[in-house]
C-alpha cells in the first residue's frame, strides 16, 4: 500500500468524492452526525476554556496551548465521524464540478447547521447542569469569551469568520492527504491552533460559547446580539471555506 501523502491534486479528487457522498446522505444520517459534530466542537471549546484559565504562561503561549486543546473537537469530527457545517463548505468544489445541484448542497448545509446548533446547545445545557464551570472556577473565563464575541462589530465578525474557515478548511483539506489516524491528527493541530490563538471566529464554536455563558447567568441574555454575531460569522465562514479554499483549489485542479 502506498503510504505517501496524497498530492494536492489527489486531495481535490478526494474532496469531490466525499462531497458527492455528503450530498446523498439521508436526512437522518445528516442530522445525527451533525448533532455529534456540534457536541464535539462544544467539548473542544470547553477544554479550551479550562486550559487557558489561570494560566501563567503569557497570552501567546496560553492561547497556543488552548488552541491545541480546542483541536480535539475537529479531530473527533474527522476520526470518530461527524458532519460539520464549516468543513462542509468544501462541498463548493464538487458543486462547481456540477456533481450535484445547488439545492442539494443547500439541503446539506441547512440540516447540518441546524444539527450543529442542537448539539452545541445540548452540551451547553449539560455543562451548566454539571456545575463544572463553578467547580473548576471557569466562569470568569467563559464570561469573558462570550462577551468578547458579543462585542464584535459586524465587520469584525465577518472577516474573523473568513479567516477562521480558511484555516479550518485547510486543516480538513490536509487531513485528506493522510492515510492514518496519526496523520490526520497531525494535519489538523496547527491550523486549528492558529485560528483559535489569533482569535478568529468559528460559527459552530460560537453556538456553544455564547449560550453556555447565558445559561450559566454570567453574561446578560442577548439573543439578538448572539444571532447577529452568528449570522456574520457564518457568512464569513462560507466565504473563507467555500470561496477562498474550495473555489480556489477547484480553479487550480478541477476546472
């Protein structure tokens, strides 16, 4: 068996094949796998909250270590199995190949986005009921994270969403080059750590970070502010992954 990493052109072929399969999944499959992915990303965000709390390493090293911790969410999605909206923006590549219709892609995105939201909210509710934010003294960090997202302007949220999903989709893209679980994990770590450490915005992570702080009562309920953040971050994620990664690589390798 050839264990050499797949070339970028071969990755593009794999993205096309996987995207076509995603467009054909049943609603039940998509919904359940999306719920799992939303939960995985939320657990990664919780792990990040723990790692950066009360750190004495300084801002840069702390956020780097936290980013590595957060990457467990995407590792779980790619290895254990899940449907993640941000990663599924790579479906733009096979759609541009006319492998399926725009309606089929939007169906996938809609079901997966809703499932991710349910999964993230479920974990947020479970975390609050578990009391872990109080027992581990994480409430201050969780509140600061949520408020920082609510305070972003629309422009900031949009462009941080673009930059975030460029890195997320590049992590997914590179994981398709690997033939082993170890290879997938290694491919994911640094791009995800980079987006988290710099402070870019991931729509599915925000589906947990803001609600958990509201449910815990450590930030004021601001549903409109949350939705506003989510809308602009989501639009940015679509541009970053769908246009600047999938679209560019389609033009290079598939057009």
